[in-house]
C-alpha cells in the first residue's frame, strides 16, 4: 500500500465566497505574514472563490479567518 503523508506545504482551503471577500481575506492573511492564494471555482455566477494557505500556516490563519467570518470586512484587532 502506497499511502501519501500530508506535507506542511499542502494547500488547505480556509474560506470560500464572493471574489471581493476572498481578495480582502487574502490581503488580511498576507498582511499578517501568512502567504495565501486564491482559486476561482465559480460556475454560472455562483460565488465560489477559495482562499488557501499552506497546511503549516493553518493554526495561525484560523483566528483571522474566524474573525473575518464573524465580523465581515472589519479588520481584526
């Protein structure tokens, strides 16, 4: 059996939504020193732009993503 071990740089989707929101969250993450990138999976006008971070950055990114979800476009404290 050939089982793959997860790598620290494996991309983890942290958020999906409208493109403007995803771009804003990406900038919040990057402003906190967490590299992030976007992928657009929108089909027929449905909002599905995803924000990814490396697996090794998930713990640092979670509070920022949670704050963004809870408070919208307000910057975290």
